[in-house]
C-alpha cells in the first residue's frame, strides 16, 4: 500500500459565483494554475432569487478544473450556507462638536456645543437593527446657555431578496426609525428658564439607495409623543435627505 507523506491543496473561496466579473477572475485563476497547483473552488450556494441553473452549470465547470471536484460551505446537516452569512455586530463611539450659524434662539445667546455618541447594532444581507444615544451640551456665552439634549434612536431595516444586489448594481433597503429627544432647561442671564425644555418621540419610514460610489438616504419622522414647556416649540415632522460619495467603494464584498 502506498502512503502519501505530504498533500497540498489550494482552495479558492467564491462568494459571488453568479457575478460575471468574479466568475471571469476565477476562470483565469484556475486556467493559470499558479505554482503548478490546480485550484479547487469553494463556491457559495445560490441564495433566494438567484439562478440555480446558472450556478449548477458554473459549479460543474469549476469542478472539472479542480483536483477535488466541487465543494460548498458546510453549516450543518440541513444546510450548506454558513449560519448568519454576511451578518455582523458593529459598535461605534465618537465625539464631535457643533457650531451654530445663528446668534440667538428665542432671545438666548447661542454657542458651540460638544457631543458624545454611542451606536451599536446588527447587520446582515437582509435584516438590520441599530440602537444609539447622543448627548449634546452647549457652552455658556454671555450668561446664557441652551439646554442640553439627550437623544436616542432605534432603527430596524429590511432588504427583500430581490433587492440584495452586489456592487455595482443598485442596492435599496427600507427602514423604520424611532428617535426621541430630552431637552433640558436653558439659562438666561445666569438663571434657569423654567418654561424651556421638553420631551419628544418620533417614528417614520426612511430608505437608503446605493449605486456604485453614490448613496442617497432620506425619510420623514412624525411625532407620536410631545410634552414641551411653553417656550419649547412643538414639531409637526422632521425630514432629512443625505447624499454620500464613497471614495473607496467595496467592490469585492457588495454593499
């Protein structure tokens, strides 16, 4: 009986086998056989909405070029795709500052403010959940100071299978956001203003569209709870629209 002392196998993880550019790179790599090695393809199974016939055809082609046939991810007896594929937990903490463009608000001198914020959440190819909190405190100017603001937010997002596109195709996801502010009492001439400050909570839909290196995000939130003091104005809605340009888009990993 012959015993093999040393075995070396080169395997290439193919996360996007149905992407034409990715498939072309894999084909060139298998044809080149770098270092004399045949490249085995570890191909991700087709996701919901992806072409199973095209995936099967490419899997068969990749198998003929490799030394071990074809193999896929293994996540358990009932599935080939890893549990929570593409899922991740992320947390961000940052500090910053605000500079007002107006000199007074409601007769109170404005001033720069410092802020600290913490956000944490879960993201996958289909579901998103985020929670965050921010604290803003203004400096005192001329014995005046605007009330500090404590903000909180909860966000849930969903991306249907038909919208789960990789770069450079358009990628759209929708969210339901809830946010709230607790505004403290302002100072005027060194004295607390009892009629300032209040609480508000808002809920509404938002969306995010990514296309190549561009991003557009927007939405509207509407108050579901308000309890403001007389000098704190009530709100009817909040609307926001953001434009983003990505200098280093994630070409190989999708959005």
